[in-house]
């Protein structure tokens, strides 16, 4: 699971008000090389919740992103390279996503998060 995907996920358990961001407990993280597409990165930047993105990257062992970012940074090749790496090349292969409100644990296996809810959670 890429951090791009993680940044769009939230816990949909009945009654949960604050299901975003899901905390990551990484067991296995792999890096997969992807060609950089600057236009894609610039378009996605505005859609990313930056604080959650940085926290997720740190939980996966990547600490090269600034705590805060704004669109003026998209002119920097170094920033774009770091953003690209965290967003698209880091993959959570094995681990758990944890709901920030309930503590419910959603397993990630072979890069696929299992977000299915139990009957009593819908």
C-alpha cells in the first residue's frame, strides 16, 4: 500500500467521528522504483493532508520530508524527489492500520489493507 492510498483512507466504523488519519504499524516496508511524473505530483500535492502524510512516512522509516509544506516548494527538484519517493515508492507490505478513535486494527497483507468491518461495526 502506497502512502498515496493511506492518505485517502479512514475508518468507517459506525459512530466514529475521527477516523483519519489511520496510524501505521509497519512490519515490512519495501521500496519500488517508479518513474517521476512532476505534473502528477503537483496535482496531487493539494489533495494530500500534509501532517498525516509526514506522520505516515515517519512511521514507515522515511524522515526526509519537511514538517510543513506549501505549493511554492513544488519548484524545488529536491522537494519533488522526496515527495515522489514517499508518496509513490514506499510500500507498506505487511503491518496494521489503526483507527485513531477506537483503536480497531485493520491488517495489511501483501500490500493490501483489509478494511472490512465486522457486523456490529456497520
